[in-house]
C-alpha cells in the first residue's frame, strides 16, 4: 500500500480524494492539509518518513510558488503529482521542470486520479493529455537538441534495453553508448529538465516523441 499526502487549500477536494483512496484500498492517506509547510511540520512532529506520493494543488493560498513547493517536496523524498484545473500551461510546465512526476486535471474522474497515484508510486512515468498539452505548448521546453545518434541510444535505452545491448544493436562500443547517455543527461540539465534516473530518461523520451506513450521504442 502506498502512502499519500494531499496538499490542497480546498478542504472539499481533499476530503473527496481521501474518501476515494480509502475506498480504493491501494493508497493510505497519512496527511491532508493546505500547505507544504504544514506537511513538513507534520513529518517532523510525527517522525514519519516521506510519503510515496504527494498530490499537490498547482496554486496554494499561502503565497508560495509551484516551483518552490515541488522542489521542496522532491528534495524531501516524495514523488509529486500535480492535481489542478490545468488551465495554466506555463505553471504546469514550471511544475514539471521543478521535478513533478506528472499532472492530472481536477476535472478527471476519480479513477483516473487514483491510476495516476498508482503509476507514480510504482516509479513509472505518468503520460496523459494534461501532461502532453503542457509540453506541446512550449517547444523550447520539449527540445534538448539531441543528435541523431543520441536519439537512437535514448530510444533503445529508455525503452528498457540494457546499455550493453543498446551498444551491440547500434554497432558501437559500450563506452561510446555510455558517453552518449552522459551527454544526453547533460543536455537535459541544460534545458532545465534533469534526468538522473532511467525512469526520468523514459519520461524525457516520451516528451520528445522518441519513445511511444506506452514506453515502446519508436522506429528509428
């Protein structure tokens, strides 16, 4: 069972999500509150570990920014799902750049919200309409200027192949494939989209259309 924190300054939204999680049985809501500060104070006073997933409203009423909220939660050890009306693509992109695992609209069915929580709790990339719309709205955000060879390496590696197999399939040395992955990570950092893990690389490959939304490598 995944542990979940709900951070939203609308109590009715939190109560609805908490009831849905309780009914679903796969998630245990251990915190419900209106600010990130309240969540961190609860963690400190309870001596509780970071939750698996924080469901976070895009804009809170305490004057904090989405960047500082997401960055704080990610640094604290939680994965973040933005739960918002998603009518501010720039703010959604800001949240993704800060490290949010994805976004799900408040207009979505509760089952879709629960699916998003489950997906992120597993460590998988969350790819949905809201997420894609935020990325498509800013091509600079979506373009890390990868070379053809780097795209080939990323396409195979992010789709699940071990790096040794990627090198063999492309007919290059293992060290060359490894250097490509290093350069790819550097390029994503340079455009504000860090990808320190393989899951992050998969997410970036999906964003850039290198890997299909189901995680399968597209034809080269």
